[in-house]
């Protein structure tokens, strides 16, 4: 009999609960999201995302849920050996897919001597953290590591979006954050710079040609970058906290609750803003080129 533990994010944990629905036992276990018995294997899933598989051949069952599929092991090969333990600058962005709220990019630098302390502080993949944890962690991070954050408010976004497409804008912001942070930490230098990949490297470099202060050396691109170095995880946490705070502050300002994402709730709330002050008012809170704008206009018209 063996034990295998895997760590799942919130989404996957939900998926797992659904998957084992028919096998879930009523037995209550402290901090457990569910407890199931299937084919002689007991599965204990904790709210933290940790899932413990126990039994014979438990490994195979656990492999179903292994958070890093074989595909990403292949990608690891593109990073230098021992990458997670190096002194790295990482960058990430948040808000790109949300109709309301700013677009935020952040670069963070973590010296290898600080890795363990940050891990202890609770820095990890932001998808494993809830909003409350993120809001608590971000100020601690901001006071303990060098970082550079750039915030594009919806108003500003709408002004520059017609010239810059979304990818070009993100490239410019990542590059600028990295450039500014390199200046901040100089004469220290990171062993490498890891960008949480949002576009092919060749495309990134193509857009980079339009930029001043280009950083072209020692760049690495990988999706789910926060799993490969805490610097990307830290950058992501700082971005996320800024996004949440900004959305809350903007909701208060306009007196209408602004949801994150780009679903039908966003259309509904945008319609309320249109009725209050037209597209002009909406332009302060939403990324107007999203399809949500058109849908919101239709809703507002119907209600008139
Ligand atoms: Mn990202």
C-alpha cells in the first residue's frame, strides 16, 4: 500500500469532487473538501488543494490529477538546470481578460538567498491563493522585494488601445517594467529574466522592435511561469492585489459593483453605467473594445 500526494488548484479540485461524486463517503475529516473510496483507493482532498491517494496502485489514480502534465516537463527543459533556485526577475500581468478594471503588469526580483523566506511567507502560484490571502500577501511582498508595477487604467487603456493592439501593449509594459526594475536593482543582475508567456517569443521580439529601452538579453518565456520561479508568482500576486483593490475602489467611485471577467454580469453592470452617464462615463471603468460594450448598449436601449 502506498501514498501519493498531488496539489490541485481550485478549479481542478472542483473537477475532482465532481469526478468522484459517486464514491464520496459521508465521513467527515477536518479541513477535507471530500473523502472518497474508489476501487480500494482512498482519496482525501483537502481545502488547501492537497489530495492524498492511498492504496494499491494509487499512483495511477493520482497521475490523473498530477498538476504538471508531461507536456510541461518538456518545457522545463528549455529553462537552465536548477532554475527555481536561481536569482531571477519574473514578470506577469493581470486584468487583460477582464472588461472592468485596469491592466497591470509587474516585474519582481528575487535573490536566491530570499527564496526560502518568501516560501515561508506563503508566496506561491496565485491560483492556489484566494483573494483574501492575496490582499494580505501583496503588501508584505512589496515591502520585502524589489518590484516594478505599471498600471494602465481603463481610461488610459481606451486612449492607447486604438494604436497599440492588446499584444503590443503588453509587450511594451513587460519590457518597461523589466527595464525599470533592472535599473532599480543595478549593479545587481538577475541570472535570468522569466516572462510568464502570453505570446510566442518571436512575436514578443517583433513588437519589442518598436520599443525604447529594449531588454533583449537573457529572456525566457514559459506558460504558467509561476510554477517555475517564485519571482513570477510574486509578480502575479502584486498584480492581482492591485487589480482587486482598483476594482473595489472604482466600484465605490461609480456606485455600481464592477465584476471581474467578461461575462453577462459585466454587460448588465455596464448597462447601468451607460444609463447613468453614457459611454463617456463607461470609458473610465471598462475596456471599451471588448464585445461587452455592444451588449451593454443593447441592454441599456431595451430598458429605455
Ligand atoms: Mn500570466
